[in-house]
C-alpha cells in the first residue's frame, strides 16, 4: 500500500466533490500527512486515477494504518476515529461551509439541502455502505403499507475497545451525542468522532437551533434539528411554532418531535431536538376521518384511520395553527377517560403528552398530533400504551416519532435470531428453539408461523419477515390510546369534542 497514492486519491475525490477547494489541496494534504504520521510526500501522475468512491479509498488507508502500526489493531472503533480525523483534514471550516449553504438556499432550498446531504455522504460522516446493510421491506395492512427496517448500520462495539474505554476517565464533553459541541470533535472510544461533521445554524421561534443529518439515516435526507442549548425535551405550544417555522424555511421537509415523557418518548430526552427529512411516511398517506371546520379559526380538523390516535389540523396561517395546537395540547394534558384506561395524572405526575409532526402540502400547513399516555400499572409495568410483553421478542423499545409515523426500526439482533429460528423450523425442530436461551423468546412466534403457513426453504424468509411486520402493526395498536374497536372510536370522538370545544 502506497500511502502517498491513497492520500492523492482522497484529495482528488474531495476536490471533485466540493469538500475541498482546489486552492486548499496542498494545505489539506499536509494535514492528512500529519494524521498519518508522515513527514514526506510525493505526487506522481499515476497516483491520479479518478477513483470517486470515498469508502474504497478509506478502506485501503485503514488497512495501511493497521499494517504500519499507526492504529494499534483493527478494531472498528479505533479505525473510525482514525479515518474521521483523516477526512477532517479535507473538510471546509463551519463558517465557510454555512455561507455556501445559504448562498445556494437563496436560489433553491431543495438544492441547498440536497447539496448538504450529499456532502454528509461524500465526507463519510454518513457511512453509506453501512447504512445499505439495513434490511428494508414493506407489508400491506388495512392502514396501507407499513415500512420495516432492521437497523444494521451501527457496528457492534469491539471487546478490545470496550476494555480500553473502561480505563478512560469520565468526560462530560460534549454533554450528549447531539450537542453543537460535536461539530469537529475528534472523538474517543466512548464517544463517536465527528471531525467531518458540519451543522447549519437556524432561527426557530426566535431561538438559536442547528440542523444536521443523522449519521444513521433511517430514510431519505434524515435530518436532526437541535436546540443550541443543552436543555431537556419539553413539548409546549412553542414546539409547534418551532416546527412550523422550520416548514416555512424548508417546505419540502416534514419535521416532528418525539414525545417528552419516558416510555412514549425518544431515546434522547435530555436535549430538545426534532427529526425531519424529505420522505413521505405511511401515516402522511392515512385516510382522514370525521373532518370538521373549527368555527373560530380557518382550520380543518380530522382524525386519521391509523393504528395510533392522531388528530390532523390543516390551515394556511402558522399563527392560528400554533394557537389551536397549543390549546389541544393543554387540554389533552388534563384529559381523562377512565372507561378506556386514560388517566391524565397520578397525584402530581402527568401522563398525557403528544408526538407532533408538521409538513407543508398542497398549499397548506399540516399538524399531526399523536396522542400519547405513559401510565403503567401492575399488569403493564412497561406501559399500558406500550408494546405488549408478548411482542417484546420483536420490539420492546419505545415507539418514538419515526415508528409512530409507520417506519419500524427494529434491533439488529433479529437478523441473526430469525435466521436461526428459520433453520430450526425447516428442520422441524421447534423444541430446539425452546431449548436455546437466545431463541426461546421466539418459540410461540415460530409455532404460530408453522400453524398458519406451509414453509419451505424458498418461502421461509418472506413469511418470517411478513409476520414480523404484523407484530409491529400490533405494537402500534398497543401504543394507540384509543383502540380501533367501537368503544375506542366512540371514546376518541368524545375526546375530540372536548379538545375542539370553542375552537
């Protein structure tokens, strides 16, 4: 491996993709040589071969780094820290990057975000080949197609890196994985490298926010919008203002917030943030029901034919939508209907909140308000409106924003586990599933599949993945505060009347 040739190829790639200006080529090469521990360099014509695949180039350099002792072993964690430092030598500084973004935005917001997204992929901040490992499929349901993924893009931690990380001192910088201080951070074994990471500053509701892309993209142009200050998540009337301000700036993107309570909230409740992108989720296509015009506002309110309980507001005025959404949120916080298990408070602890989503479509702003409740009881210690325990073998984690909209993000363990379950079923060895500590939780699922399907090696995988999708649909129904039966529909109608009153 000729490291000079590989650095030349990387410089060619970065200049070609606009990551580095031609004027900065020599400067960036020198920074890359420093990362590689090299103090010499030669640039020969045969080194310029037009390779335009950054991951191919970096894979070669990663191999060289181990062989040459620049990285102590081939742990993915160590190599990710190394190749991110290398890429950061070629990436423009944040102020220059942001100026280019806003210059492009003036002519086309869509072109600006697409260019930004391409940068995140080309700079290897989004590791495209890892994301492509995710397993993706859809299932047809009475609610329309539901999108499914098994997330394989996050590599498992290397035991060598885990052992080394335990020897490190605790660090509280950055405070969390999405803080603004991650921009350009070199990383450590217990915190990912973000040297090539760049953010765009925004003003939402007259506050400082930032936009970035998720390194683990679950859908097209999956972005994260985070508050500049490290403050805990709280859904308030101002949340709707922030979301709709974002839609005004980027009308081709949806945006939404996780709920702000444990069990029904997202994975990071310590830092207020949203998720958005250029993608139409299944819930956006859901049939609208029981539509009414709110008398005091130019807003149409509907419920959705969807496994979770959703109110959709549509109007032209952001100010009116913020006011009405805030009123509905405030009333829902204190709404109870014990006949269907909805209790807003236990003593002073509140249980009701919402998952809000906004978009601009057909000349109108839309606000989808997913009603949530995080109460538990003795029979439902994980949550009354949460995945039932019989479904935990497939999905035990919180149902957050992305999944509420109809895109399942399932754990990586399922790929291996379901492959083993399939092999046992094809060998007619159900007892082997129940004897295996790792697979036993799937035993009754496997029995059900064999009772309902005639399986062979050609159709087994498609049957298994279709049935996984059906389990996820049941999980969404579990999370719905008003069920789809007659009692639930009538209770939802009563709730809407109370939430809309006087509006």
